[in-house]
C-alpha cells in the first residue's frame, strides 16, 4: 500500500534474506493498513510486534566485525524509531496521549546516544526526517497533555534537525518561547546543514578524483564547485521566524510589512499570503483580507488551512453591509440585500467545497456552521452542532471556540459563551485579542462588569498597541452601571490615536456623546473623521451615523444631505434607508414610532422577495448534496 514507509522498503530490500526482517515488514504493512482504516488498536498491536521482530533481526552476530555492529545498531534504531512513531500516532488517535508521550519519550532517550542532529541532519538519509517527525510528534503530544515546557523543548530540537520547520516556529511563538532562543536553534540547524553539506561535497570530490584516473569527462560532474560548501539558506528563514513571532505577538504592523516583503521575493506563495490575510483580518481590514483569501483560493482551490477565516469574513458581509459588527449580531434581524445574498451564496459554495475536500478538518465544519448561522435564528441549533463537531475533530482549534462563543451570544447564553471564549484564549496563551473581545462582550451580556473590565485590562497587557484591546476598556467602562464616562472616553481617544480609521472606537465614542446629549462635540468628531477617512468602503457608515446625530439635534437639512449621500454610496445600507424614512416622517410632522397602514413597508418587503428566492435557488444544490451526506 501507499502508506508503506520508505525506510521499511529500503530495509526490506537490504535484508530480503532475513526472515525476521520480512516478518517485521509484513507486520508494519498490516499496521499501516489498520491505521488507514481507523483500526488503531489493532495497528498498535501490529506495530509493537513489528518493533520486536525488527529489534531481534538487527542484533549483530558474534562473528560480525565492529563496523558491522555499528551499522546494524544504527539501522535498527532508524527502523524502530519509525515504528514507535507510528505506534504513538495510533495511540494519539485513541486519545491515549499519556501512553503516546511515554512511547515517544522512551524512544528519544533510547536513540539520543546513536544520533547527533549536527551530524545526521543531511547525511543521515531517512533517519534525519524520522528524527524530525519524532520531535514534532512528541511536541504535539506534550501540548495535548499540557506539558508545555516539554513541548517547547521538543520543538526547539526539531528546529535543529530541520531549521525550515515553520510548524514548530508557529507553535513556539504561541507558547511564549523566547524569540532569541528560537532564532539560535534555527541558526544551529543551518550551521549543521552547512557542515553536513561540506562533508558530503568533500567526500564526493574525493570519490570523483579517484574515479578521474583513467576516465574522461570526470571534471564535468560539478562536485568540485567550492561555492556549494557555503550552503546558504534556501529561503530567508530568519526573517520568517521574526515575522511569525510578530504576527502571534500582536505586532501586526511589523509582521505584515515583513510578510509583504517576503511575498515580493516569493510571489503567489499560499503560506505567505495566508499569513497576510490573517493579519489583515486581525487589523479589521476586511475588504483587503477578503481579496487576499479570494486570491489564495484561485491559486490553490484545494487549500483548507485558514479557510474558516475566509468564511467568517463572508458571514460578516451577510449582515448590514460594512456594519461594525458585534458578537451578538444576528442576520435574522436585518433584511437581505443583493450584496448580502452574494456573500451568502459565496459562503455556501465555500463551505460545500471544504466539505468535499475533507470532512475531517475543523475548518470545513466551522465554515458550515457559519453558513447556517447566516441563514437565521432557526438554523442556530444546527450551527452550534456543526461547530461542536469541528471542536471534537480538533480541540485546540481556537478559531472554532471563538465562533462557538459568538453563537452562544446570539442565543443569549452568555455563561456558555464565556467558557468558549476562555478556552480560545487559553489555547492562544492569552495572545488572541479576538477571544478577549468575545470574553468582554460575554461578561457584559451576563452583567459581570467587574470581570469585563479586568479582562479588557488583560487584553491591553497582551497587546498594548492594538486599538482593539484599548477599545475593550472603553466599552467595558462605558456599559458598566454608573460608569466613569471620562475614563471610557479617554480609552476611545487613545484607540483612535493608534488607528484613526478604526470605526468601532469612533462609533463607541460618538454613542457616549449622544448618550449625554453632547451633539456638537459628536458632530465635530464624526465630521473630522469623515474628512480624513481612507477606507472608502466604510464612508457610507460615517455619513449615516452623522445623519443620525443631526436628526437628534433636529438639524434636518444636514441630516437629509448625509442620508442621501450614504444611500448613494451604498444602496444596501439598510440603516441609512431606515433613518431616511424616519427623517421624512419627522419632516412631514408624522410620529415615526407610530404604526401606519399606508403600505409603505410593503414595497420594501416585495423588493426582497425575488432576492430571497434567488438565494434559495442558489442554495438548493448545496442543500441536496449536504443533506444526502447528513450534514444538514
């Protein structure tokens, strides 16, 4: 079968006369077959029996020379490492992480005397890749067991075996490892590779010089090129390490600048583009993030990693367009407009594609949950069930925990939301501002104002220069009973000083002014922001907000101008349309809060009927396919 490891094949070919080796290879194949069919208990049994046979077959005979003994010992260790690694993976699949960690830890201790990463990183053949996989797997298992220190140590050792193991760098940056320590491990790995390459080139040159005697054309093989001995890094790996650390430590400005520089060096690299899109999402640059994710989908339509973030962006667009979103927003409260229908259609297509690609990945089920969330409150139960499935597949997928928290907030279950957001924050080691946003919102919904303020302050400690974290302090102070309004206003002003184009603190500060009937400073604030606003896709929101304040001040002429400007910029801005209808009633002397039977609302309802039918037709194929597979 295709799962047969390369070391098993090579070992079998070298020892095809040894019956014990043949038995070990057969048992390993059986174990691979059981593992691939999810019969992990049987797989563990086969791998253990194969390991025993391999150990017995590699025992040197009494007549063997010392050289033969050493080579046999090394070959035995390499083969057994592969078997122990497979055994540990099957144990992990059975959720026996402690047993898996014990197997791997014992294997690492047993083989440490035979292997030196500075020697075998290039010259060890299959052994170096197996050793890398061993350290990575041990790190993953330790992480699942809560042994974070052991996990960090194992990932650092993995970087010495292979300095290009970016998976280890990402986890280390999240675990809070020292950046200089990680950079030093990468440098050690690069130096080890350079030494191994130099030794390999020297050996090849010596062999070539011996073969040149009596042979023609021997100088043309290129092995004598001294430049190869320098062995420069294949990619700017040190820059990649710093970029990952900055991204995971909420230094978004520096991180996105470095990743964009790397994108210039390696254009259309999906890993780099995916990092850029994630940072853009964290910086609330939603249109830019959407465009980057769409470009990634064009380059690699089979990519699943981080595509649930793309689904989240599409789900935001199904709400009132560009509206500053809150975790408790629900699409059911806003009528669908053409742009919302397009976003919902794209979201159901994306979730369908992801489920077709791999229904064992948490990203697929998270996207499906977001799709059902956008269909309205009647589908929230399905959305919660699907997000639970995503978490069961990968309990450490923090993004799924955040989405589950949002769903619980929509269902008005703040206590459950607190648990979800807390778990997401725990997975990120307190470095995820998004989970802090959800926690503060959940605490405020549960009227736990003291906890909300403390959590907001923790967010500032994790990301002192992130305007989202500073905004949380203002929100917590502003919504607390008898709140210190001035402290909340100072927090919002500080957030705007860091990012003058951040709409959430801007609107929150405006709401505080409106709550105190301070219309003049509110109008001045919004007018000044509108003059220097760079995000054109959000300008209609500012015009609508400014019109609302003018309406409260009874300056109907200015309010009418700004409402018309907002609607002309974005016909899907339902808030502006409602405000305009309300203003026209006020100008005619009609109470806008009175119910009228003149049928004015019927025309709007009819306008959405065709659009909703179009959306339902677009969904029908997905519903049929997903329903047949039991997803709906």
